[in-house]
């Protein structure tokens, strides 16, 4: 048996290998290994790799059965990609796009084994097997549906990405553009010159590799569209705040927020005792409350989510375990619970921060981490002897405009001189009175 080796067939095997590597990379990366949406996208890319392997075998063996089966593999690949995107956008597999693709897939499965849907043709002097007629049209429509869904997802992700991951979102969108519109445009040129199918396939392979690598390195891109988490707070059974963390700017004082949690908890005490976890719908979001034996955790997000429920539950359990000794002793000092940031990283690391809006926004460190000139630091320490007061003033001092420090110390020195002068005059006056009495 003579094998039909052609350049297009070899490229098919190369592209299939690239796609297979992309799907394996997304599985090996711990951050994305267990994410449900990535599982479906990974499966879609794996099936797309199988599509190109079977397409290469179709050309190699000139086998019509392989070509017919390949259409079904293409349909399944695009279907799983759409399901993955649906989970990212809505946390559900349902969508109009999925209904359309399933209808097209049913037609493809029917036509795949009908006579006259594939034929042998000569392209660039080589034999090949192509889909023809309505079968070819159905295959093209399935590809177009996949491109549309991927493009909308990539565009919305790029436009909605917060500043801190904007660069990664752009790389992700570029990968989507190469995979979808770019490869599709070149595919249409195939009808003018069959050589363009090779470039189209290569673009799809490399584009998929790009956006999968970006997602694997920055999974926060997957959580831009479904919801936004704003803030999480922890309080003890007495209502005292223990821990607070922000993802966005809510401009709500920590004590006010904790007081709000206390009030909500009192109003919903019976419900909390029954279920332990409660969703409270606000005007522009939702408050997720979870009450355990020693603490109550409240999280504000744009909308409810099963994923958020799981994260809050696991965060609550680990918080109690990590700070069991402090909670049993009723420690109220917030600084004793700073280690809870490790739990934020553990359960909420994939959710993007939206506090920083641009590179021109000033970034301010706390007093302990911030650095100021030694001369100014010594003066501040001499003025504010209490350590906590000093750290607070130091942080606030760094927020002041440039040049204000000199004005502050000039005013301070003037006031000190004035205080000293008044003290000396008072002492002299008292001494004069004493001398007169004598």
C-alpha cells in the first residue's frame, strides 16, 4: 500500500501535536487543573487535535470513512469549547449558541454517512478527500459558530479586564484572534488557492497554544465576566471585626461594614441557624453570609455563585482551624489575624483585583512597610512616642503632597518654640511673684 504523503497532511500532524501540547499544558498547571470551564475547553482542544490527526490520516490513507468521522469530531470539539465558554460567562452550560451547534451537529451526524457527501479530488497535483455539498456547508457553519463564540469571549474578557491583568488579557485576545477570525479568513482564501488551508491550520494551532498558555499562567482571566467580588469580612460571635479584605473600592469603613453584618445577622438569625449559609440580595449585588461556631464571614459580590459559596465555606472552616487558639481566648486584636491572607491566596487567588485603575494611580504602603528619609522618621518618632500612633501618622504622612513635610516641621518647630517661650515666661512670672512675697 502506497501512502499519500503530502505537505498538507504533514502540517495536519504538526498542528495536531501543537494542540495536544496545549491541552496537556492546561492540565499540568495546578491553577487551572481542576477548574470546570477549563476542563471543557481542554477537552475541546484535545478533540480538535484528534480532528487534525484524523484529517492527516484521511489524506495519508485516502480513506473516506476517516473524513466522515472527522466531521463528527469537529462538531464535538466546538460543542465542548462552547460549553467551556458558557461556564466561564454564566456558570451554566446552556446558551443559544449551544442549541444552534447541537442542531447543526445533528445534521452533520445524519449526513456523515450519506452517499455523495465526500469525494476524491486533485489539489496541487495531489489526491485529497474533501467534504462536498450540504455536508461541507454544515462543517463550515460549525466552524463559524466556534469562531463567533471564541471571539465574543475574548473581546469581552479584554475589555472587562482590570488594570493589573490588562496585558495578559491583551495577549489572550491576540491568541483568540489568531485562532478564530485569523484562521477563518485564511480558510476562505482556500477556495481561491488550496495552499491557504495550510496557513489557516497553522494559525489555529499556534493561536490556541497562545491563549491556553496565557490562561494557565493567569487564571484570573476566567473570572472577569461571571461576577465581581468586592469584599470579605470576618467577625467573632460578639460582633467584633477580626479580618477584612478588599478586591474593589467600596469606600465603606470596616467598623460600619461589620455593624451591617451584625444587623443582618440579627434579622436573619432563624434562617442562619437552619442553613448556616445565606444569600442576601442588595441593590447592586449580593451578600453571602456564613455562620460557624465561633465566627461569621460575610462576602459582597456582584451576584451569587456556587463557586463563591464553596470558597466562603472552605475559607470559614480553615479560618477557624488556623486561629482556633485566638478565637477560644476571644482575642480582639486584628493584627493577630493577619495570617488569614494566606487563606485569601488559597481560596480566592483566581479572582482579579480592581482596586488599581491605572499606572498613574499612587500606590501607598502601610507604615510598617513604607520608607521615608531617616531624618524625618526620627523627628516623627520624637513627636509620636506611641508605636501604633506613629505607624498611623507615618502612613498618612506619605499620602501628603511633596513639600508638605518641610511645612509640617516648620510649623511644628514654631509651635515648639512658642510653647517653650510661653513656658519660660510662665516660670519667670512665678519666680517674680515668689521674690515679691519674700
